[in-house]
């Protein structure tokens, strides 16, 4: 009986730690998204891209197909959003942050751009992975 009580206590402690860790991860991911939103709204695409994995394995899926790699994704953003009138002010509505595995989450949401050249709205799903202690986007699907 003592072993059973001890086992239940250990399971409860581990479960509490796991939930606290997941909440901490989600807060850190939201912080990254806030930093991205502010950088975008300042027309600072380079800083916006700091949240992305600097790798040739990064994948961006958009309405024009797949873009492979960090540098190519940066170039794509610069072509599509050449001026402050095009970047405008960005807002997100986060609908879900879901753990996939240890150190990996997907985020589903909506983006809303208010801008001089016409507003734009859409949806996204991004995959975050903790790389070298930092949360990085390794895949992005936006439309």
C-alpha cells in the first residue's frame, strides 16, 4: 500500500511538472510571436525572420508553392512586401498551440494585416522546434 501511495505521489508530481513545462513552452512561443508581430509592423523583415530556423531545411508553404531555406524565404518576403505600405500593421489571433513531441509544437491561427495597399487576412500553421535552447519556426504554411 505504501508503494502504491508513493507511486501515485510521483505520478502527480511528474504530471504537474509536465503541465508547468508545457505552459512555460507556450508562453515562450507566444513571446516569439509577439516579437515577430512587432518587427513586421516596423517593416523590419530581417528581424521578423530571426524567429525562423536559419537552415536550408526550413520550409515555407504559401499560395505560390513551396520555398525552401531561410535565405530564400527572406527573399520571398522582401519581394512580396517591398515597402511599409505592404507590410502594414500585423495582428495575430492564435487559435491553438499544441505539443507535438518534446521540444516541438504547432501553432494554428489567423493573421490580419492593416495596410495602405489594402488589408490582407489569412490563416497559418507553423511548427516550432526548440533548437539550441531557442524556439524557431521550422515550417510555415500561410494562405
